[in-house]
C-alpha cells in the first residue's frame, strides 16, 4: 500500500530519505543545474523549442541516480508535483549548505 501524504511538509522528509546515496544526489544537482543553464540559453536565444529538453535533462539525471545508484523507484511516479518541488527545495538547500551535497 502506498503511503498518502497530506502536505508537502509531510512528504519532504520521505523525499530526502529516498536520496541517501551521494551519487544519486549529485546527479539530481547536475540535472537541476543543467535545467537552469538550458533555461537561460532558451531565454537568451529565443529558441523556445529547446524547452522540451528540460524534463529530459532534469529527470534523466535524477532517474539514472535512482535506478542505478539509489536502487529505488523515483517518487515522481506517485507524487509528481511534490517531487518536483522537493527536488528544487533539496537543490537550493544544498547550495545554502543546509543539507549535505
């Protein structure tokens, strides 16, 4: 049975528990950084079709981390919006050194 979370505050500790492997977290950070970089390229160049690459870049790195290194199923499949938000919260917390890189 899948646990149901009633709020993001309930979900986020679970999300972090699914990211214990250092390589998995690093791949998330790489993917998120590349998403920001690609978004900047799109905004600068006006090549709006490149926006289609953002999910591939972001999720590609993250899912590689989960399937190969963390050996778990990404929370994205059950909680897509909470997972997307949690990924960015984790990313910026790592940048601010609030959690381990």
